[in-house]
């Protein structure tokens, strides 16, 4: 009789222990799941070094160069190397690197990384970081077509057009190319601005979830200018020099422009240590 009672009590005790274990396991799983969820949501700051490519053959010939692509000149390669050296002197390294899929941008990024001792860092090429498409104006001499572009906007000269447009000059110029392009291939400013900002935001979010850090992004002068016209209240519309750096910080889900067209890095790289 005692044996049956003892066995019954033991069974109840075992059941209680098992139930407690299951409940503890559930709580543990919930806590683990919560911890993993919190970790997934945690993001780190990202600093984007948005860089214009080095000088190209069409740059020195003063020709329109959008989706058409010409190689870096000897000076273009040198300034990209100087940029890398200047960054290295500041002990700036990159957790990730991107360029547009145009060769002049990819080659610039390659040279920069080689001079920051990061040759092995993969450069991810991205079509969304391209210069605008200028349609039938690709490859034309800028001096030749400028009067036409100005006249379309009611001005006699390109200087008058630029002075009137102010910081929105590059946006209006892109819109003018699109309006006058008989091939209907040119891209307007709104399209350029949206794809550039969206892509930089996507790059920043991804890197933020990977632990943050510095990201090299090599793009193009007009594309960067058009994006900055909407992204920064400090933007003045000045032309960006080859290999100049615009620094953008991603924090709390936002892109914040810290500096525009900084040439101090490649100037520092030009000097002997």
C-alpha cells in the first residue's frame, strides 16, 4: 500500500519537474529569441566616403561623358593613388567598397584601395551609382552644345544659364538634356537623385547591420551633385573635382552630409611623408 502511494507521489513529482523544465525551456527560448531579435535590430554608424572618379580622356577633351566610358588618364590614375595615400596617412580603412559599373569608377576604386593596403577588399559594382545617361549628346563637345542648352532655357550663354539656376544647375542641365534628346534615352534629374539616394541608403543599412565602419563609394560628378541638391542644405552647386570626397554619415536610419567635395585627402597624398 505504501509502495503504491510512494509510486503515485513520485509520478506527481516527476510530472511537476518535467512541467517546470518545459516552462523554463519556453522562457529560455523566448529570451533567446528576444535577444536575437534585439541584436538583429541593433545597428552601427556608417561613414560613406563618396568619391568622384579620377580624370578621364573625355574630361580633358571636354566631352560629354555619361554612360559612355573612357579610361583614366595618367593624371587620373595618379590622383586616385594620391587619394589612397592621403587616406592611408589618416589611417582610414574601409569595411566595404562600391563603385558604379563604369570602368572609370571601378578603376579609381581599385587604385584607391591598392594605396590603402586593401587590394583584397572586393569592389561591388552597381549600376545605380552611374552618371546620368545623356542620350544623343554622349560624346559631344561641351563647348559646342552649351549654347543650345542655354537657349532652350531662355539664355544666350551657358554662364547666364548656370548663374540663374544656382545650386540647381546640374538638375536643370540633366532635365534639359532629356528634353532635347531626340533619341529619348537621356535621364532626368529626379530619376538620378532617387536612384543615387536609395542606393546609398541601402548600402549604409547593410553595412550598419554588419557592424558599421567606413565604406568607399566611387561614383560620378553630376550624379553626386544632383543627389546632394536634395540631401544637403549646405550644398552650393559647385563642380566636384576628380577624386574629391563627399563624406556622408548614416545614423539612426538617416543619411547626413558632413562635407562636400573635400580635396584634402589627395592633396595630402601628393606630399611626401
